[in-house]
């Protein structure tokens, strides 16, 4: 796994996990064991979905960077579809508290997203590989008037 992907995952998954633990403890106090189980399941689902999605996207970026946007969209739509299927299948369950489950999914998703945006803004990752500039674009850049003069 690439260092950047490992860094992003570590710095994003940890706060998400902590938010899930806090949500599980609060759910246990408010709703008992069924609520705690729902919160734990919600945390696990978010972590699994987002880690797998991030790893898949890193693989696509490494092999076919021009497909990054398409791959990200497919990953997002797949996650939403699977989550909707899970919610549909579990809507009448009594094995755990579905409200704690839903609230924890929303909380962990927000924490993951905010942490990821914050980290990507702080790391200032290159969007374009300067060593992989197309020939025509390089010629245009070389022939462009220099703004510093």
C-alpha cells in the first residue's frame, strides 16, 4: 500500500473509530445493550465501507489515474446501494436498536468525511504528476510568456 494512502487511512480511520466508540458508550447508557450493539454495527459498517473504498480507489489511481473520478463515483454509488440494501433488510429487526445504528452511521460518516477533507487540505497532495505531463502541454508551457518578467 502506498504511503499516502496508509497515512490518510490511519489519520481518518482513528477519529472515526473513536467517534464510534463514543457513540456506542452513549447508546449503551441511553438505550441499553440493543442500542450499543446497533452503534457498534454502524461503526463497523462505516469503517469497512470507507476503508475498502479508499483501498480500491488507491489501486485505481496507481494503475489508471485517468479513471479516478469515474472510479470514485462507482465506489460511492456502490456504498450507497449496499447501505440502502442493508437498511431495507434490517428495518424490522429486533436484534439491535436501529435508531442507534442509523445515528452512528451518520456520525461516523460525517467524522470520516470531515477528517478526510481536513487531511487532504493539509497534505496538499499533487493532483497532477509533474513527471507525467503530456508532450503537447509541456510544449505549451515552455512557449508561454513568463509572468515573472
